[in-house]
C-alpha cells in the first residue's frame, strides 16, 4: 500500500489520480486551495486526507506535509501536479502575470518538494512525479512563458534524480501532450489581455487554435492516470516520461532539428576550446 501526496487534487489529472489511487486501496493526501471540493467529490474515507494547500505558501506546504505524516506516517509518492498555463506572446505577458505563474509552477513545486524530502530521505525510499509538459521539452509561440516554467521543472527533476537516486528516491518529469482536460479552460489557463498586432501570425494564431482544440484534444486522461498508477511500481524509472503520441512526435522532431544544428555548426561549436599544447 502506497501513501500519495497530490497537489492540485480538486480537478483534472490530480482528481483522477486521487480516484484511481483510492480505488487501488492506497492512502491519499489530496491537497487543494479549497479542499472542500475534494471531500464533496470523494466523501469521507479512512484512506483519504483532504488538506488545504496553496503551493505558493511555503509555510502551508510544511504544515500540509506535517498533517500527512501525522495521519499516515509516511509519504511514498509525491505528485507535483498543481499549476496552470499562460497564453500570450512573451512581450504581451505582464510582469505580474509572469511572477504569479512562476510562484505556482516553479516556486510552489520547490516548496512542496523541499517539505516532503526530509521524510523520504528518512525512509530511504520514495517517488517524485513532477508534472511537466511537452512544453517542458519544446517551446513555441504563445506559450513561451508557460514553457519556460516547465523547462525549469525539467531541469529541477534531472538534478533531483541524480541527487536522490543514491538514497533510494526516484524523480521523474511527466510530459503530457494535449489531453482532454480543462487545461485550456479559464480555470486552468490565463490569457494575457494584451494583444500586439505584430504577433497575430504567431502567438495570435495559437490563441485561436487553443479555443478550437479545447475539449477536442487527442489524449485520454484516464489512460494517462492508469499509466501513472502502474508507473510508480516500475523498477529504474526514467528521468522523463513522455505521454501522448503528439509528445512523442514533438520530441522526435526536436531531436532531428537539434541534430541538424550540431551538424551544420559543429566546427564553430568546437572552435571555442583552448588549442592543445604543442
């Protein structure tokens, strides 16, 4: 039996993970800014602890972890799922929008992870699943600031995997593509109100496309969560787990384009070393 600690557990992937982990017989600490919705959805259960947590509040993160340990004695799986998107060209995004996004998507993830890690180190075991995105591997117009937060998640996860591996703790970046959740709704996506005409053919087109594909995305959320429920028992889990055919295609395309850059620019790239001593 595992004990899960899940952020952003009131909706989307977070709520689905709660549902399927409980159905499996595991224990779940489900956190959200307003945990009332969690209790209303899942009811009172001995294996469920609903806790208030705004991940941007580091003190609250430590308190939520304290409650989890007091109730269940351990945390086996941390799912850093809380986060949201920002749509708009980089120049269109305001400083306040950018700072708020980083407080949740990056600093919030760090606060919760740092609160959980002392207990996982004591156990000498644990799994950390950091929700990234295909946007954490490949950026694009309209989502540049959002993608930059997910690039940060990827970098943190790679370092955590190296630091924690010798202690029996595994860290993996989860990289969903477009899945049929509420991610493109106003509950999960902030759209910058500033629109600059010069970006109408790039970020502007992405704004239109986001409206068209919302709730028509190719990915099946239930299938993704089924994968994660099994994945936490996998031996030697990878540092990143791409999920969705669109994610796989995007990663493959980036590998090709990066390979072309290395081929074309290799003489320049390697020319910056000191010359070997004569």
